[in-house]
């Protein structure tokens, strides 16, 4: 083949532009919002030609969007139920399902120091007029908070009004804005640079929300399973750099 002189120089000096890959579209549970940018930056250092687009919402809402044809490659959910439901519907690849982290629920308030050393004392030592939590129908953190309220007998019937956010991130916004006296939020939120050191919080032991493990699962959609770039993100998420970033925001390693 005969090349022009200009074309040959481009080849020799590596100046031929390499087309960037189409972005990997990641749909992530809202509790992960504080950690997504650090994860994107770390992934970008390893795969500079593979951009990520990030969308956050309640796990159930993201599941519904994917079922309706939303063009996501990856689902990062706050439980395993929604990814398994996608697999059952034929909208995700079962070979790519894995738990990548375990989330932690905390009770957070800006009002005054919490009594006692544990969540039970903190919640039962004073009346709460309003408590924020995520919508239990679509948000696993909301289901966990609802279970805690049952365990501690703190319900609207006992004089506490519940303020429901679409996501656990919105529940944190209700506390921050004063719309709720306190609320059940993700530990990642109170450790985030924006909220760290503000207010008072206690971690909620997992035994107070039995049946809601907050195991965060990732799965590739049918679209993502066909893309090597999405598989690269899946591999990255299991690696030490991503896991260290998740630990920095309070997530723990998945339970074997």
C-alpha cells in the first residue's frame, strides 16, 4: 500500500488520533454519591480512554428505569434484590453479578448531642417529632430504617412523624435543612467532605435491621455485558484501589 508522506509521518510519530470509547453509563444508588467521583478519578487513571457517566437514584427507581430501556451499562445497587430482579427479567448478565461492598446505616442529627453510647439510647432517651428516612418501597436504606423503627417501637403512632425522601441522600438533606430533627442516612454521607464533623451520629447495628443486609451489588446490563469497557469497570471495582476508596467512606468488605 502506498502512503502519502504526511500520513506516514502521523503513523511513525504516533499522532494518529485514537477514538475515545463511548462512555460507560453507571447507574448508582444514591448513598454512593460521595464516593463516585473518587472512584471515577481512580478508574480514569487506569483507563484514561474510557469515560464514565454517573447517574444516582434510589435502587428501585434505577431498576425500573433499566427495565424500561434506559441506556445504562452498570447498576450499582444498595442490595442484591434489584440486580437479581434485572437478571430474572433478562435485562442483566447473571455472570457479572457480585457484591462489592456492604453499606452502614447511621442515625444523624444537627440538633444536640445524642445521649448514650449506642443507637438505642440515643433514640429512646428523648422524643423525636420528625425523623427522616428514605422511601422503603424503593430504597434499601429506607427498608433498613423502617426495620429499626419497628425494633425500637418508634413509629408515627408513638408520636413521631416520618419524613420520607425519595433516596437516602434526600433523607440527609431533610436533616441538613431542618425539615427533620434527625434521620437515618448512609455513613458515607456523614463522612463526606461536605458533612464531615457536622452534627452527631450513631451507627445502627445490623441486628436492628434484620433481613436488610445492605450488601451492595453490581451487575452489568445486557448492553453493558457486550462492552469490554464495562467489564473493565467491573474488574476495577473489585480491585484494591477501589476497595480502599470505599473503605475511606465507611463501606466494609463484602461478607464471603
